[in-house]
C-alpha cells in the first residue's frame, strides 16, 4: 500500500459516548513535540514552488498578514495578550468553525487552542468560517417537564434567505435581542440559569457594531471566552480570502485545474473504496468536467445576489475564464506564460466590485495547514475529510502537510434522565418475537400444551412432499396460535413493558443528546468542565 493509501486508510474518529469524556489525538502531552516537528517539516518543504514564489516566501507574507488582521479584528471588541516570543517568531496554532451556537464538544476546540498556545508560546487564532451557508437560524431546546419533556426550536432571528454567513444581516434587531430571555423561558423547567441569558447582551452589542448575524454570535462567544481566561485571536475566513497570499495560492490551483480535478477525484474514489462509502457526495462531491469546463473547489457569488454557486474554469483563447456558469465571469491570464500577479490583481478588482471568491472546505484546511499554521486543530468531521486533503497535497505538491490534531468532547445537559438502555427494549422485543414464532419455548408443559407442542414438532421434523407443504405450514400456524392463546397474559404484559420502555427511551434520547448548544448549559458547571478537560 502506498503512503497516500495509508493516509486515506487512517482510522475515522468517533465522538466519545460518556458524559465528560474527551477525544484528543494525538494526546495532549505530545502537542509541544508535534508543533516542533511541524515547524521543522515546514522548513524542509520551504523550497516548494507556488507559481514562481517559494512556499517559504508565501508563508512569511501570509502569516504576517493574518496575524496583523486577527489582532486588529479581535481588539476591536475585546482585549488579548500576545505570546512571549516576538510576534513573527512564534508558531501559529489554528482552529475554526462556523459562527454558530454549537454544542460544547465543538467549543472544546477553543479551550484547547488557548491551552496549547500557552504551553508552546504560540499565537492562537480561530478562523470564523463565515463563507458557509446558514442552514438554520434556530437551535433545539429541551423543554416541557421532567415527566413530559418536549423538544422546542428557538430562533435567533426571523427566517431569511439561505445565504452565506458573511452576507446575513440581523433582520429583526428586537427579536434577536430577546433570544436570551426566550431560551431561558423554554428551558427553565429543566435547567436553571442557562448561559444564554447571561452572555447574550454581548451578542446584542456586537449586532450594533456589525449588523451581521454570524459575527454577532462569534464575537459574543469570544468575549465570553476572554472572561473565562482564554487567550485567542479570531478572524473571519472572508478576511483571509482577501489576502494577497490566499489569492496567489488560489491562482496556483486554478492554473492546474485539470490536474487538480483528477487528483481530487482519484483520492476521493480511493477513500470511499477503503472506507466502503457509497454514493458520490461523501466526504465531499467529485469535481465535474464537461465540454472543457472544469469545476474547481471554490465558490462564487455576488454580494448583492448571495447565491453560492460552484466555480468553474474554461479556456478562452490565451486566457482562462473563471465563472459560476451563470452571471459571473472573470478573465485570468493563465496561459502557458501565466502571469500570477495580474491574476491576483484581477481577483482583487472583482472583489472590489462585490464578487466573492471563496474556498470550499478542503481548500480552507489545505491553505490553513500548508501556509498559515504550525498546527491545526480539527473536530471529528474535519478530520475525516482531511485524510483526503493529506493525499491531495502529497500528489499535487509532492510534500507532506504538517500533522494536525483532532479533538472533541461529549458534555450533556445536567438533567435527570430515565435509566433505560436500548438493550432493555431489545430484550423485550426479542421475547415478543419468540412468543409469536416459538411459543413452545415459553409455555409450561401441561396436558393442554403437550399435544400442541408435539403436533408442531411433528409438522416441523417430518419430511413432507412438495404437495403437502401448504398443509404443513397451516399445521404449524394452528399449533402456534393455540400456544399463543395460553401465553396471552404474558404477551400483554410484555407489550405494556415495551410501550413503557419506548416512551422512556424516547425521553432519555432527547435529554441525553450531546448536540445541544453550549448556551443551554449552566454557567459555572460548563466553564469548569471545559477548562478542566482542556488541561488534561
């Protein structure tokens, strides 16, 4: 098996099941050594050519720019301390997620980001992935009562168009401002003093500054992290996309679109085969090609018409056209003598005209790991598809990506839950099946049941010609029905037990979920648990 194949065949991490358990791979104690190895590997790959610019040169410019912008962005709404080393000498540790009210297992990455940066005297930057499309402006909230819990949905804002986070304004400021009190009202029968009520004023203040839904949520969370002692910077991915270094890197990928598509799809095919995945959308879709029009792993849309569409490149004479196959067309001089500088200028001009050119997930982490950071902290989902990213980079650039870290945790709401397991229900359902198909195993041997059992065994054991198989079947059915009648009280009892267990299991599953937003948890317990887990 090739090295690329071994990368693709790596194990697929799963979230821990138990409340209060964390997954960190490699272990936290190995992180300082991992950062040092990544710094050394970065130096060894510095010669890699990116359209006439060495990877080392591209990294130096990119890291200085992203650090400067992250400091400016963060200090606009909260204080932060920089590491002990000179800013340009310190390593950079990155993580990232969409600006959502996500569950604590995702938030755990921010706590590790701060902790590991402190241990290694690094810069800690969280990328706010505001280029993704908003799927839902509501969160699930357990409500009702302990005896009869229900699941409610509480909206942050009124429903709007399905657009990228960076384009989503707060549509109804008054409704948005009331979110904290509405969440508290919904969950108060089950959880007292949820975090939402206390930190939501930060979101309202951020909304006044930004009038952006995602940024309001992200900045509120980040200010709370500062109150709890976390020392990290944040920067929207949309700001990274406007850096010269990102556009230069993107032009390199566009210039080799045909080869990129082939490698991208080959790596995906191998990954799906190794992990026995069916369908063409997991972990990400293939890139298409038709009539010389090659799909590339980027998005395009207009600021005033924020419909996120796939990007394509097509040869047009001595230039290459970047388009969304709809209403965006950008001519790039990507012929045999590609002028990367002019391409970057044209992408910058398009941006000033309100055209958004944004990376898909694989390119986001590729650029983050290869150019921006010395360690990237992934969640479970990102780690799965980054096995593909590792293989793509190895074949595309003939270098290895720096090692990443995968982390998540399982924290559940402190709500009493019925003590019931799926196995309890499966045991009862198995007994009910046996009572139906094999009642002879459960009846007492009496003068009434003995002949019925003997008759059934006779029908089963004897060799009957094909012409009598229908008669044999009817004989077995008659015996089973007669035996079931004897077991009717037992069956009724088990059916009642099954219905009770189903109801209890439904309540337990509702209350036991690890997917509830961090803002539903009590303040003190959540803060202490996440801080303790990050110091393992």
